C-alpha cells in the first residue's frame, strides 16, 4: 500500500469505481484527524496560558480543516464524482496540511519562547498597575 501512495500513476490516473485499500487508508487518516481535533478542542478548555492555548488551537484548526476536507473528498470519491473523486485532490489536501504544519512548527521553534516571555511580562506588569476605572 505504501508503494501505491508513492506511485505517480496512483495519484494522477482516473480511479476505478471500486474503493481500494489506499482510499480507505486515506479516509481513515482524515477521520483520525477529525477525532484528534475534537480531543484537542476539549483539551483547550483546561489550558490557562493564552499563548499555549493559541498554539493548541492552531493545531486543532489544522487537524479539523484537513480532516473535514479529506472526509469531504472521500464522500466525493465514494460517490464517484467525475472530477472531484480524483486522488490528487486528497494529495493536495495532505500537502496543504503539511505546509500549514511547517508554519506552526516554525512558530514553535523560533517565536514561542519569545511570545511566552512577552506575555508573562505583560501579565506581571498588569498585576502591579492600578485599574483604570
């Protein structure tokens, strides 16, 4: 199955009317992303730090968007819609998800510690400033 997912003809030829194992694997991957988004959404309610909450929400939006888009593609694939059931749409959805993930990882690697420091500094500063009522 991995050989099929790396094959050029698998992605760009018109698929048959019968779903194959690779199609079901892609559908399962997209369904897992939706389930992950729901779990992360529930996790967001327990996070108190705003920067970490923002980062977790970014991951939630990524997995929800890619998962729902992929499941929509799978419905079109299941119904055998002529243009939209092609597998390159699923590949495009996966590539967009990877690009989105790269931007999130870039934020984590280069900006997260600075953003947390600035946020904690602002919270400390607001703690000692009088209220402006």
